[in-house]
C-alpha cells in the first residue's frame, strides 16, 4: 500500500477551471472520502488520481513518486466504478480474473488470487455464474474482486453504491468497511451520500467549487465545522441558520439574541465572529429539545414526521423563518401547536454574518 499526496492540484477544460489548487495528504492505509454537491469536482479529482484525466497544474504523488505523466496502468491503482464495468458474457470467475488474464499471469497464481478475492468477498459459491444471474450488490462485489486481484497500492471508488437500493447500500457499505480493515489498504472513495462518508471514512474531504472547504475526522467536521457550507452539508437534517445580534462578547463566548431567539451565551472559536454586531447562529436539529415553557425558541408546528425512533418537526417562527427539530422520541405534534425549544448552549454554532442566499445554499447542498 502507499500514501497519496496532492500538492496544488489543478484541472482546467479550456478556460474553465474545475479543480482550483487542492492540497490533500492521504496516509498509507487511510480511508479517505471526497464529498460535496454535484459539480464540486470530487469525481474529476478521483479520475486525476487514477490517470483518467490529465493534470493541468500541481503534483500528484503515489508512494513518494510523482506520477503526473505516468500512465494509469502503471500507477498501482485499481478503480471500482458506479456502473460495475463487468462483462456480461463472462462468468464471475472470468470477470474477477480479467486483469490477470490480460497480464498473462500464470494459471496457478491467477487461480489462487481469484480464490482469495472470492473468499474475502464471500463469493465462492457464485464463481460460475454470469452477471445476469447476480443481484446489484453481487455485481458490485465482482467489480471489487477484480480490483483486489490486482493487489494495488491504492483503491479508488467512484460512487460505487449509488445504483443500489437502500438495503443493498447498507449491506455493501458494511462489506467495504470490512474489506478496508481486512486489507489495511489505502482507499479513496467518492460519494454524494454523507451517511457513507460518516460511517466509512477515517478522513472526510469536503469540496465545493473546486476547493477544499475542510478535511478531518467525520465527527470533527460534524462538531466543529469551519464554515457555513460545511455546517450545512454535514449532518441530516441540515443545520438550522438564524440571524442574531451580538449584545456582549468576551474571549470565548458571545451573548446573542434576536426577535425570535431569547438571549443566551454561545461559544466563539471561528474567525470572523464578533467583527460586526451581527452573526449567523447555527443549531443542529438533533440538539433541539422541547420544553414546557420558556426556552430559547418558540414557534408553531407546521408538520411532524414520526419515524419510529425519532420525530422530525417543521416549525415556523414568528418572523416566518423555518426551523427543523429532530427529536429522539416518538411523539405526536399537531399542526398549529405551539412548541418551545431549548438546547445545550455549548452546542450552538456562531458564524460570521451570512446572506440569505449563502444560508440557503448551505442548507440545500446536502
């Protein structure tokens, strides 16, 4: 296995710059997930690492070797695609062995590698079937098995589960997580699904408009998002954003309030907060809790979705703003009912003042 380093990586198509200077250090054996909205450049970045897209600027290193001009076949990578890319006229055995067959690997070695890949993926009983006889999850296992037999330094996954239904996605997500642990392999994974990112990744890289917005451990991004976009993108339902006034401030906290937010002290650690008398308050739906009276927020229930383990409540505040509360219990709320909400004040997030357009973009990107 190998480490991967992206240093000032850029990609342009004519005058259009898609990747605008990306720096990422991926350690040997690390599972890194690229996430971001459609068009952010995550798949382009993966294809640049794979050698399927030329690099316009910067350097790409795999195993301490600069590979900008190295052909894809010589980079020591294996890629698993969204579309499976397996041959319908071949058996599972023949599909898994395809790369080895092209490389004219000795028969005994080829059979041993196919058998090992099938064992790892628990597919020994499927080796003589054809793709038409397999489920979507089984077909994706075949594609992964073909990657395993190449014994690559780096595995690349380009939205491999997006064609599967919800139950199969869960199963395959667990299989990929087990595969990473068993192989201790360097893996780079692209997805638009933040649940996949949060559950699989050692490190998440959040991309937007060709730039890295933040990277770090999943729960670090969840609890300490560095900007409004990351705060809105990571977490479901998306974080609530409200405009507030700063009425007092010290080194570590600020007292805030608005026409719909009762005064309270919120922690301050981001740059830009307090430079103006206004701020944007971020509250995760999971951190809100109903109280009998008082609290920080008060509004009217417009919709309640009971999901069994939780109830997601859509609340309209007196100024017309909308807040979502994800309550970890199965409760009945009627439309038109008044609800009071409070939260652990240390879990509030303060950001530099944001426009309505910026808040909307952050909340809808996920």
